[in-house]
C-alpha cells in the first residue's frame, strides 16, 4: 500500500506498508491518509478477517470516504482516492472540496521512485494513476467499469497517429470574473505571473512577441520577459534583428503568454521604447559569459554561410576577451513595452471561457470589459 501526499504541485511518497488484515489497513489509512492523501491499497477490497467480515469498502465509507458513484460530479472538488491494485481497479471516494489546487498537475518526482521496493512500486504507480484521474477526470482518461465492480482508469495517450483535429483539451479553470480582478492590469498580471511560477510552469516568462513591418506584414517569435515595472514589460534582443528593424519602423507590438497548465492566456498590445544603454549594460553583465559572447558573435537574423562561421567567431571573441569583462555590443539591448490593452483569458468548460480586457483610456485610466469567448 502506498500513500502519496500532495504539496500543491508535486506528489510525494508519504508512506508505504505491507499489511494484510483489514483492521490494519483501515488503521493505517487513518494514520497515513490526511485529507490530501492519495492512497493505493495493494490488496483486494473485500478482506475478510475473523473479527470483522465487513468489506473494506464499507469500512472506508465509515471513515468518511464516499463511493465512486459521485465521480462524474467531480467539479473542482478534492478527492481522496484508494486504489485497489490486486483487483486492478480504481475506486474513488469524494471528500470535501478545496479550492487551493486549481490548475496544477500531479507530478511525481522520479527520484522518489528510486529505493522503493519493487513489490511496492506498483502501489505507488497505482496511486499516481489515481491522482492522474483525480486531476484530469474523463477528459484525459479512459474509464472502464462501474461503481459496483470498481473502475479501471487508463490515461489517454496522444500518439503521433491520432488525428490533429482530435487533439483538444477541455479547459476546466475556475470562474474568473470581474470580482477577481485588480483595478490595475499590471498588478493583475503580476498575480497571474506569480501563480504561473508557483505552478512550476516551464519558462513562464517565455512570451510571443509580434511586430509588424512598415508594409503591414506581421512576424512573431518567442522572447523572454526579463522585468516587469509598474507600467511596462522588459525584454532584451539585438536591435539589428528583424524584430529590431521592425520596431524601429513601427514601435507597435503585441505580447502573448500561454500557460497551458493553468489554462490561461494573456494578450498585451502597446508601444515599445528602448531601455537606456546603462540599463541594458546592467542586464547584459548578469548574463552568463557564453551568452555575452553569443550576443557579439551573432548578428541576429542575418544570413550566415554555416554553423562553423558562428563557432569560429565565438572562439575568436572568447580569446579576445579572455580574463576581461565583455562590453555590451552596440546593437544589443532592451525594450520596454508600455501596454495600452491587456486581456486575461481563463479557459473554462465547453469553450465558454472568461475573457476580461483592460483598455487604457485617455487620462491613463483603465476600462475593464468582458469579451465573448
Ligand atoms: C524560449 C525562447 C526564448 C527566447 N528568448 C529570446 C530573447 O529573450 N531575446 C531574443 O532576441 N530572442 C529570443 N529567442 C529567439 C527568438 O525567438 C528569435 O529566434 C530571435 O530573436 C530572432 O527573431 P527575429 O529574426 O524575428 O528578430 C528565444 C527563443 C525561444 C524559443
């Protein structure tokens, strides 16, 4: 048997045990399973003992678990789950809902699996599977069986053969309405950004930057957000690059974030201004030496003969600046994007998403409007 604990974004193996008697199992659950635990029971559900011939399921029900008939009505609720491995089914029991876990994926660090005895690894993986079910529900799992026989939960996999048109997610974010909004969109952004960081999203600061050439042709690419001030977003790049040239001709730009684990998107439009050279210098010198050399070696967006050209140039620069600080290249630096609109998009069920947009009015006030999804 295995109990996994949930700390907000990762599952941890909390307790492992080899128990046969129903009484022992029930007691162990009392001790091992806090309100946030996911428990795998590596034994049949109906364990008859001399003292108490009731089924373990009934025993668990007495201890506050509810049978899995309610599993469709999961909503945003919290589940305590037992997994019966021997019977190869998963039983779910609903406990009181909590709202603190929205948008987070159950992750089980591989390092925790090392050192677990082989005969208990199954129980851990089974509990993990239950967590997968608990988080994704039917949207991402095939569920076989019923509440009488129990359930087999099989996580769906999207194979390369599956049709592109069939790739779709159900977004199950919590309601996001006007009452949740800060009057200042930058503070609202900071809030969502910090939630994206807490959710351990990989590179939450990666954003799509769209620019447009003078003739109206748009182009987009990913850049990294490096700072947020009270009224602007900062990123760094090469001023001679395609984006740099486009921004010189047309300072209007757009930024887009997508944080899939939270089912959220943020869209920003505005105008850019270059950071001062002193600011760019300060940031440039925080970059690793290799990245500093790279900024000198690469005339970003220009055509080069081959990779060797780039590597030889970097080697030369490496030798030139050996033991010395690397100066800021003249065509490298930052931009601040000053927003005139920011839209917060929260994915919801059935594509009825929440979209709330701030528009800057004359005088600098922000007007908030809801848009149809
Ligand atoms: C995750 C990620 C982060 C990136 N961050 C930056 C960045 O901060 N600055 C930058 O100039 N390019 C960054 N790039 C590279 C750009 O996407 C792009 O290739 C490059 O800036 C040239 O774009 P351009 O030719 O349109 O100017 C990043 C790419 C990725 C995938």
